[in-house]
DNA sequence: TATTATATAAGAATTATTCTTAATTGCAAG
DNA sequence: CTTGCAATTAAGAATAATTCTTATATAATA
C-alpha cells in the first residue's frame, strides 16, 4: 500500500521530471503513470492498455507503447527483463556474468569471483526456488561511451 | 579461441545431452549448435539463421527458432536477456532486485543489503561505463514450485 | 532393411511493436 | 482569456518477431 502523501509526492516528482524534459501533461500520460504506480506485477504495454482503457475508452494502444517508452527514457519508470527485443542465446553454460550496452545492445561476458559467490538471501529461500543468480551490469560499452 | 580438444569434448557433451532427452541427431541440430558455439556475440535466431544458411541453404527459419528453444530447454545453451517477450515496466525506480519465475514469468521485487552494495569490478571499469547493477534470481515461485 | 516416432520445410497465422498521417490539444505569449 | 503552434494523439497500416499447421522426410531402433 502506498500512503496518500507518498502518492502525492510521487505525482509531484512525475510532473517535475516531465516539465524538465518538456513533456506536456496530458490526461493520457497522467492516467498511464498512475496505473503503472498502482501495479505490483511489472506489467507490459498491453496490460496497462487494458487497465487504462476502462477509465479512458478512447486511448490507443500506440499511445501506451509510446508513453511508457518515453517515461523510461526520462527515468520516471524502468524497463525490466525482458526488454521486448528478439531472443538471444549463449553457448557458455558455465558461471559468468554480463555487461549489457544500453545503446548498441551488445552483451559481453565477464568473470568476477565476488559475483560468482553471492549467497541467496534467507528471506528469498522461503518463497522461491532459485536456479541461478544473474548479475547484469548495464551501461555503455567503450565505443558507445565515446558518444 | 577454443582448442580442438575442448571443442571435441563440447560436442560429446552435446550429443550425450541430446540422447538423454531423446533428441535425434539431425544435421540441422549439429550445424546450429556448432554455429552458436563459434559465436561470441550472444546472437539471436535471425543471426544464427543467416550464418547457418550459408552452409545449409535449405534450412528454415522456423527450425532455427525451434532448435534453439529446444537446446535451451535441455540446458545445452542458455537464453540471455532479453527473453523475446513483451516489454515490461516497473514504477519503482529505487534500488531493489528481482525474482523471476521461469514458469509463470512473474517478477517480484525483493530487498537485500549485500546486493545493494556490490562493487563494480576494477577490470570492468576500464572498458565499460556502468549505469546500474541488476541482480536477478531466476527459478520457480512458490506456486509454480508446487508443480 | 522396415518401422515409426520425431523432425523438417514452407508458408500461413499470430503477436508485439513501430510508423504514417491527419486531427487535436496543452500551454506559453500576448 | 484568447490565439498560435509545437507537441501529442487516435487510427490503422506496416513491420518485426515468433509460433502454428501440415505434408513430407529421416534418424534410430528392432
């Protein structure tokens, strides 16, 4: 549950960030944002569309796609795994970790002892059977960092 | 570079795992597997299709999709981020981590101090600008674990 | 070598996402 | 409070990614 005051604060931050990025406050944007904040299930575009559609029958699916993507760009929300891209595969089944470039989408393997030896938190063990731990460092590869 | 003997061993393991899962050794499967082992770029189905197609002009795209998916199911290769699924979003922009159920695709947030404080390896810093560290525990949620 | 369950190619179908265009609307300036 | 315009939207077409259907071919086993 989110308290009323927390909800209010979230909304002000949202408005501030939109203003900062010259995004107009449209009812579609407000509704989509509020609907996502309510969600506990890391929904997809179609999910949000269905929920928003009840209160806002004229909204188009395209607007939901565009709006969520814009929100993620300016950092008011985050995209989570999967990323809506094509499937990709790795022949290396041994323990290793990934650097993922957010710009060119390259994925590079790396090794790290600390990451190899992470322990599963006790609290998690009670509610989840863990098969594997993935550590993904997201950012920019050397080439993309050069702008 | 993979040595000849390592390559040979990989191939025997591959054959063994296929046999164990009652998968026939077809030339398509062998070629697709070998092509993936050669790849260093975590390729997608289309990528593999293009590479295999040169040596095997009659192979169908569907076979590549099906075969890679089967291989991942029996664990000879792994699927990596993204997962070829629809985009999903998270309104929580604060630091947290995810449990991802491989069966029902649910994603649940969790907190962990150790994971919050992971350090970026020195070796990575030289070649990559890290924006954020993601820790994802993959496995089965309580409901799915009950089978 | 004959049998049979499995795997394949081909193309249709489905799903996810983006693009195009014309109409609409926030919002800043007067 | 009106006006003007750039930003935003709805609608549907277009594209991309993936899966399904079906008839044919083929590994593996007897």
